[in-house]
C-alpha cells in the first residue's frame, strides 16, 4: 500500500518491514553501554582533558519531582505531593554544582542551559531563583546563551511564566501529548484544552524566543481522526517547534506503564496511518520535518542549525550547538564529553551521599575509544543531517572510509534497494522515506547494539 506525501512516496509495507527495535541515538555509544567500571576518577580525568580542548559548554539540570505519575512516562521521576522534598534536593544540587564547577575552566563559555525533569515548575519561584543564582555564580554564561525550561501546564499560572522570562529563560517547552479527554484519562494526565491555550497565551505575552510542544502518538484510545484533531489544535497554538514522539511501550523497564493495557493501544497499521497523517498535517502547515520526530518552523533555530550543519543530538534530543560539551547535574543526569559519558546516581540517597562526601556523584559511565568516536561522527551525521560526506570522516580521522566501513557499506545495499539510502562514491544520502527509518540506517554502524540483545523501543 503506497501513499503520497509532498514529494515522497509513503510505503506502509516498507515501513512495517523495518519497524524493528533500535536505539534513539541521543548518544553513541547508546546509554545502555554505560557501566559501573567507569569511576568518579575516570570522569575527573575526562574533565581535565575537556578543559584542554576549551570547548564551550551546555549545562543540564534535572528536577526529578512530579506531583502525579503520567502512565506513558519514560523519564526518571520521583512522585510526591509533598513539595518539601525539593528543599533538600536543591541544597544537594547546588553543592554538586559547586563541587564540579571548580574542576571546569572558568573561561569556558556556557552557550546552552536546560532544566528538565520531572517537572521543573514543581519548584516555587524562590527555589527557581536560588538555583538560577547559583548557576550564574559558578559558570560563565554567554550573553546570548539559550536558556530553556520544561513546564507542566497543569501547575503553572501567568505570573510564574512572566517570572521565568524575567529571570533569564528565553526558551520553553511543555507537554500536550494529546488533546483528547479519553486519551488523557487513560494516561493520567488531564489537561483541558483551555488550560493549554492559556499557557501558550502567557508564553506569547512573555515573549519567549522559542516555544516547543510535545505530542505522543501510539497512546491508548488514539485513532487517526482523534489525533488529527490534536494536530489541528496544536497548529492553532502556533508553537515554533513540535516534537511528535513514538510512544515507547516498555513496561518491563518502566513499571508505571503497566497501568496501560496493551489492548487499548492503536494497532500497528493505524499507528502507521497516524504517523503518515502527522507528517502530512504538519508539513502542510509549514513546519519542516527536521527528522525522526522533530518539526520546526523554517525560521526556527533548529531548522537554521540543520541548514548550517550545526545540528546535534544529545540526551535531550536535537540541539543547535554541535560544538558544545554537555555537563549534567542532579540525580540521573548524564554528562557527554568528547571522549567520555558519565551518569549520576539515580537514587536520591546515593546521590546525596556522594555530594555530601564532596565527590562527583558518578554511578556509571563509558570511555570512548577511537572507533567509538569515528562511528559516533558517522551516526550523528546520519541522524542530524541525513547525509554523510565520506571525505569529512576521512580527513578528520585519517582513515579510508570505504575500507574502514566495508562491511557496513555491504549491509546498506539492501536498504538502498528498498529506497532508504542512496550510496555514491563520496556520499551516503538518506532519502525522504529513509528519514522515517533513520534509526534502522544508523544501527548498521553500531557495533555495540549488534553485540547485545538489549530491548529498545520500536523504530516507528
């Protein structure tokens, strides 16, 4: 069965053929490769090498708390209606900032900051100000830094939004998931339509530089027509970016998802129809399909970064500064340096103990070897730019691309026959239909996943 998209054939049979499990490649090696043999001392050594490179910085701060559980959630969260729990967490988070920042060259500029969760607006305004001042006291922020925050529209008001903008946030993101009340009840996230439009009106009033909203397809009781209504209402909100996530149903990893009965999920065929319709609706509404699950207006910095070749993927998804190295703060946060990744303790008790001891609260990580770094550059070029110039890899890493990746190029030939890639002497180009299946193309170059039987979410 073949359908037409603007300029592209949408072959549902082909997409079903490739609807297998693969990493989302927010990093390479994937986060599943982080292990406990990587120590705090290893991370300190990696920071020292990072200082020698003098790369600019991206900072992530994790606020893990939510007042209620969303059943679709795959994040690392702490569910509590007792907001006093945040006070102790912030004290330890600020101490971690102080413990780690002294190891980072103060001349390195911070180009990006992101607060995620959980629910960052779980914090009251005094707590937000407390954390913000400690960040600015301990890091060298660029005057034009991108400063973003995720919010939950159920726990926000106009004054809070205006406060966030005044204190220094210039980008904001909130989750819609689905406008349909039946779907909202099924996933335990009830957000009346008026609430979402109010939140957007306050954001527009505050003049944030960019607004992102999240949707999820594949949730219980979704149909083609109900999700079309969600998309139309989302477009009416007029966000700068729209992320449409494929619901990763992984109850063996995220027990909260056991609250969702598998028989309530849309069948595979309808889920594919929803994906097709989503791309049609959003591209017809003048959003560019950035890739995999991201859409942006033509003048948004995400679209500009892709055109300029500065788009990158990290643990927050697509980001606009490829040159930065990421430091994560708070429980479960992951730092991504050029040659090492490190994750903080997930449990608050272990996280607190490490911070009190004055050490970086690393629980696991991975040190990248030369082969990892070469393959990361290949995979990230495929994931971010949907093309790869072999000479770029050859010049940067001093290899012969066709010899180094002889086996992978052979494995790509069936994908070329199916129309997912175009292979030439100098380039690997991902086709329009291949963009939907880009994880399947990237995994060809992933030696770690090939050696493991790890269960990832489905590609579509």
